């Protein structure tokens, strides 16, 4: 449900540790910050602003969501480092930059409905909710789905509806969605998810087998428009995605 150990700053030659010209590096204090706020602020400055993340709602969400609450206890000290971390069951929590990048790429407006395939730790869903989205999230591994639900409840993060199940068929009774995000990589684009994308909606997903491309699709009046963004390495999408023949 997340990126493997891939440091995109090295792979892509992205700038690291250099502030964007004209971008303020000072933050207003949060009203009710979670513990380890200074680490989150440093993460945002050094990993996100320096690489061009500029959406203010995304920046605020990344400052607010306590990533250390979504990782395993033994990895909590590394929660704000610039890399993914294991969360058990062969899955990982994505590098913070990728979470911010994918969220920003969706260009979300407040109160939009977002479907997430691959809850994993729940961190991406929490960031989406903090941006202002109404999030529906599906996780194929029941133990991870339950752990994420408990984390949402413990932190009091609203506007997230979660369930365990195979995400290939999406969430038909909740459709259409303004945005869909996949945090595991299928080898082809699931048609049921395209069918659940609202007019004007966006879908972002890693696509491919080993090293994938991060792809964004837009549902326009002229049809589905596709744009490739970054090379990435996500865990594979399992379940029905593995048994369906690729047609794309």
C-alpha cells in the first residue's frame, strides 16, 4: 500500500534542503498540535517545500497529521525521516514526499469525495481528510484495515469511512467520486474504478509491475486523459487485480 525503499531525490535529481524562491519557511503555530510538531515542521520544510510542494492545504495537513502514530512502535523514531517504513504484512507506509505529491496532484477542493484503494497504515487517508476531503478507503488485509480504523478513532480524525475488502471493484454504492487514489500498483487500470470517476474527476495510481510510473487520469468531456508523472516503486495491488487480464 505504499512505496518501497526508493529515494526519489536521488532517482529524479530533485532538489533537497533548498527552499523554493519566494516560499516562506516560517509556519504559524497550530492551535492544537500533536506531539513532535517540530519534527513535522522540519519534515515539511526539508522534504516537501524544497521539492516544490506548494498547495497550502496539503502543507498544513502534512504539518498536522502525526505520522509517528501510523508506524510500528519500533520505527517511531524514524517516522519523520525521508523514506518509507514497514508496517507489517509485507506492506509499507509511503515516503512523506510521495504522500504530499500524490495529494497535491489530485487538486482537491474541500468536501470532495475521494476513494482510496489500499488503506495500509491509514496515513494517506488521514492526510486527505485533513485537506478537507470526504474519504472512502478500502484495505484488502483485514488486520491493517482494523488497525487503521482504530488509529482514526484514537486521533479523532473525521470524514473517513473505511472497510476491509478487495478494492478492484471500488465502492459502487459510494460512487461517483471526485478523485480516486491507489496506493498499490496494478499492472493495468481497473475498469470499475474508471467507471466510478465523476465527470471532471481525477485518478492517480502507480502503474506497472516492478518499477512503475505514477500516472494521473482526468475524466474530461473528450474522454479519459492520461499523464505520466514520476517513476516509483509501490507494492503490487493484490486480489482481483492479479487475476484480471491486462487490457491497457
